[in-house]
C-alpha cells in the first residue's frame, strides 16, 4: 500500500512539473544582455569612425582571457559585456592597419572600466540581471586613444537585434 502511494505521489509530481514546463507560452522577449556601448570618434571633427580592431578582456591584471570579443572588421561601435562578478573590467584594444606600404601594422591600448553593480529585475520570464554605473573616467593608455568620455554612466541592457545602438556609454576619440 505504501509503495502504491509513493508511486502515485511521484507520478503526480512528475505530471505537475511537465504541465508547468510545457504550458508556459511566454518567453523572454526583453533584452537581458548588459554591456558597455563604446563608439569610436575622430578627435578632429567629432564624427564616427571605423576601427580595425581586435578586443580581448583580461581575467585579472595581466592575464588575457582565451576568447576574443571582436576581431578585425570596420567597427564604429562595440558592446563590451559587463562582468557581474567584478567592479572592474580591463580590455586590450589591438589596432590592425592595412596599407600598401605596411601590410600589417599593430598598436594597442588598454582600457580599465570601474563601475558599481546592482541587480535589476527584468520580468518573471527574463529574471534578473546585473547592471552597473560607470564610476569615474575610464583609464586608458594613449597609444592611439586621445580621449575617453563617459556619455551615459548607467550600464543597461542592450538588444543585439536592434543593429546600431544610439545610446553610447563611452566615446573613444582617436
């Protein structure tokens, strides 16, 4: 008798879980990706410019992560993902210039972003995300970069489906 009741309870529990999983028709339609939006500008005329660039993130102060975020196309903007477990991120920007005189010429800059993190609730379908607010002016080497300007300090969700994102967090001038 106890075995039958246990079997019925297990069956009911399994049926309830399946009903919950398969009856949900709502999916997360909101963006739940948080990134720093960086756009590249000419210091001469404040116009958007393209950069041939390779971007890598650092694990810690001196060790690069294995993955590459962007690589060698004409970018006017990049989305740098926010690390939800840290209040600081460091990136290596390697510039690749192609010309007839010099087929491949490299130079690089490092940029350090500091921010204050907070958790924000998106919706019951999408859950929570870690957003942030940029704290101060990012530190950057000046090999190519002439200035870094914080335009919008609040780091929010961005949608990759929208294509060009108009609200930049950071302007980098060359």
